[in-house]
C-alpha cells in the first residue's frame, strides 16, 4: 500500500513495477506478430535459452530497441524451421518476423517473449534486398561492367578472398595445385570474413588491398565453403556489389551453394557453384588453350612427317635420275677419253718418231761439226800457245824491271833512309806532330833523328802563312 510522507503519496518501487506488470498483462492478453532486426541472438549453450537483442533502424540509426527471450523448446522448433527453409540456423544480423508476448518482471524489466519466428519473412527480406541491389546496379549502368572486361588468354595469377580455414578454400587449392596436367598457377590469399555484419567491410577492404597490387594478378577469386541464404546475404549488399562490378580485373566466384544466386555472383565475370567447380573452370581455360595447341602440334608433326616422306621419295627419284644421267654421261665421257687417249698415243708416237729422227740428224751434224771444230780449234790453240809463251817472256821481263824500280823507291822512302837524308819526326805525347795545333807552349816534345832522339820544351809557336 502507498504511504503518506509529508502529505505526499509515495509508492514503493515494487508496487510500481507490479502495477506495470498488471497493466501490461491486462492490456496485452494475446500474442502478436512483430518485425525487427535481430542484432544479437545471445544463445547460451549450457541452458539452451536465447536472449535476442531486437532493434529497428532508420537511415542506419537505431530508433527502437528491446530485449527478448527465446526459451529452449521454442528455439529448437524455430531453428529446425530455419534449417529446413533457409538451410542455415538462426543467427545474428537478420530481419525476422516473430510471434511474441509482452512480459514484464519487476526484477528483469520489460521483454518480449518470442514464441515463433517465420523463416519465410527472412527469406523474403533477403530477396527484397537482392532485387533492390540489382535494380540500383542496372540504373547506375555497372551491372555488367565486370563481365565486359578484357582478360588475359590464361587466368594464371589469382588473388583469393576467403577464410584461411575454409574447406572450400582447401578444395580450391587442391584442385589447382594437384592437377594431372601440371598447369602452374600463382595464388595469394587475402583472408576475409565472408558472413555476418562485418563481412561487407572485410571483403571490401581486401579488394582495396588487391587493387594496390593489381599488376601482380589476372583475377580475383571469392571462395566460400557453402552455406544458406542468410549467411550469403552480404553478397547482396549494394556497396559490395558496386565494388565488385567496378573492379578493374575479373572477379570470379565459387561461394558454394546450389540455391538462389547472389548479386555478387550474378555480376562477377564468372561464377561456379562450388570452389571445386571454380578451380575446374580455371583448368578448363588452360584446356581450351592447350588442346588446340596440342592438336596443332600433332597436325604440324603429321604434316611435317608427310612432307618429309614426300620429299624423301622425291629425293630418291631425283637421285635415281641423277645416277642414271650421271652414269650415261660418265660412259660417254669415258669413251671420249679413250678415243682421245688413242689419238694422243698415236700422235705421241708420231711426234716421238719425228723428234728422234730430228735428234739423230742433230747428233750426226753435231759430230761432224765437232770434229771440224776440234781440228780448227786445235790448230788455233797451238798457235795461241806459241804466241802466249813469247808474250809471257816479254811481259815478265818488263814487270821485273818495274818491280826493281819500285823496290828501289821503297828502299829510298823507308824512315831510316829518310832520316839519313836530314829529315826528323816530332812526337807529342807519342803522336806524330803534323800541325802546330797539336802542341802548345811549354809542352814536352820528342824529336827522332837518324842516330837518336831529342827531348825539348816548346818555347814559342809561330804559324807560317801560305804566301811566305
């Protein structure tokens, strides 16, 4: 009961909360359907209960928020329906249409008790977002932008956006790296979240990182290991889809599901149902290139062998013809040579005979000439011998007289006879003095005369002029 305090009616907190409880229970007697976004599921595994946080947003801002309860049995029933319809369990960050009752507890406050959730509404909301994104992309004129890119002949350098521990990522690498044809790929992982509230931001951030090193890659592969429509809702986001559509190199996807196709898959350059199929798609590109090359190689090889065979046969035919013609020519020339040899032999015999007769005549003529010449030369030699003896005696007498005169002159010109006639030899430093330039005053000189030597000192030098 309320109290009177200083003429004021005062209620206890419990009384107030109990009043609110009664009022709400009287006013809201039945359950009703509510639509909201479940930002957090808050599932507690030890009890099996959930305490979802429900919000309503307008232009990105929360305009209403309330707590709720989803008891274990109700959660299990709802989760079973989500698995059957959406192929995914109940999770954070989805819009739901739920059947609820208002409950109020004096201790825990106001809450909505969730009795049931309609998975069809969530599925419809995802489809609505998807269609709105498609419409905006087409209005913006970028829906087919990535598909229109010119690509290299082979997509060999792949930037991968995936969760590092994803089975789909592992399957993708296994197919690429262990292919039986030994096709070589370069791939680099840019790890990212692929579901939940932060997935769009995470994928976009990695795309921006790839754009900074775009020259190292031929394509971007977004790989996810399967999942239902709720988990794939991030791939219907308009902002992410715009980034993918405008990306400067091809974006290929292998998100791994067989239900509805997401917007990112629709606008990507190429989409495969699973990561394995995506890897097989890349291998097929190599096949499409290598098979014609191998066929061309086989065709070139076959044609080359055929050409070589034809040319070989042609060569053999030419060789046979050449051999036949050559043999005929050789036979003809051999016969000509034989005829020429016979002619040469006959002519040579004739020449030898003619030359022999000529030489015999020369020998006979030479003998006769030599005999006559011998007689003539013998007579001349005897005459010349007699004249030579006479001339020799005369010449020897004359030469003897000349030698006697020369001998007398030599004797007269000997140094001793010269000195006897009053001449002398003057030496300066052992050298004969021929002119006054060889001595100077006070030099010691030696004078040789017939009967001795005279040593003297030069007192003066007088130069004699030619006209004196």
